[in-house]
């Protein structure tokens, strides 16, 4: 594989979340660099958050490790322990199975970017810390449930 031409990598916007959570992801976009490079064992995404945007709902993964490195701008990392300011070169790691919900916020007046590297497990479960929702991923399909396992019917 040769050097990736970032100008040819499609920009992914939107969210797989059901409403009302999908609308909360406005201002977030990503380049799926791992997919563009043909990687199959782990994902690599360059995420851009516009001012006021969030990366995701706070979540944690059952089977997948995540590693994040801020590449540009100023972000706030939110975990169960609270808020941490992060800038270029700052890193965070989220081991699989550790129930510490996390996400990133851009409270600055400029776009901010971070690189995410994570495992591609054949099936995955992510739990959303602040809402009654989980996602079960298998064969590229997402199924949302409440934390009690019942089918997703909207916020309670």
C-alpha cells in the first residue's frame, strides 16, 4: 500500500444512533483511514469536531480497546472521573471491558481533531453511560437495546 491521499478518503458524517441521539452528533466528521488502507484487524479514524460538537455519547466497549491521540486543537475528555483538558499530543487509552464511559467535547471556537485506533472485534457491545441504551454490533449491523436487554423503544 502506498501513502494514503487524505483528499480521496470519503468524509463520514452522521451517526448510527437512533433519535434523539443522532441529532446530537452534528458537527462531527471522520475519515476512516484504516478502511481506506485496507486494514481488517483494527480501525483507525481521524475525527474532526467543530466548535460545540461532541464525539459520541459517553460509552465503553466490552470487547474492543480504544486509543485516542489529539492531533489538533483543544478538547475536553469526559470520563467517569470528570473532565480533562487535552491538546495536541495528549493521549488516552480505554481498555476493553472497563466500564468507564468516555467521550470528547470541543468547547473551543476552532475545529479540533483526534486520531482513534481500536480493535475490530467480530461482535461488540457498547454501553452508553448517561442514557438507557446499548448497541450490539455483529456482522456490520447495529441493534440497539435498553440496558435491561429489551428492544430500543426510545428514551425513558
